C-alpha cells in the first residue's frame, strides 16, 4: 500500500542564528521603523507575533518578568474599584 502524505498547513519553522537575532534587535532599537516593518524587512512576513520581544528576552536586552504583573495585582485592583464605586452610589 502506498502511504498518503499530506502537506502541513503550517509554515515550516524559521531558524535565526544569534547573529541574525542581534541584527533584528539593533534595527528595532535604532528607532526608525516599527516592529512589523522590521519583521517584514528581515522575513517578508507582515507581523512578528511577538518574536522580536522573545529574541530580546532570550539575549538579555530586557528582563524576563519586567513587564508582567502577577494575577493577584489585577484581582486586588478590581476589588478596590468595586468597593469604591459601591460607596459612591449610597
């Protein structure tokens, strides 16, 4: 029997060397272009889908948790808003 082979609908994964990642990040840090424009220039795809930030974290340009807030922060903020808005209606 002959096996059927199906083409994957996903694009093949793209590999970037460390040198290429540094080049992409340097182009972003120069400030002349947006992330989508830089990604288009280097890959031909319209959107980076967070890859440039991922590269920056991998290579130490930004910290891992520098922009992330814990979930409890958001939950406490909602409770405080509910209490304060409830007092205004009284």
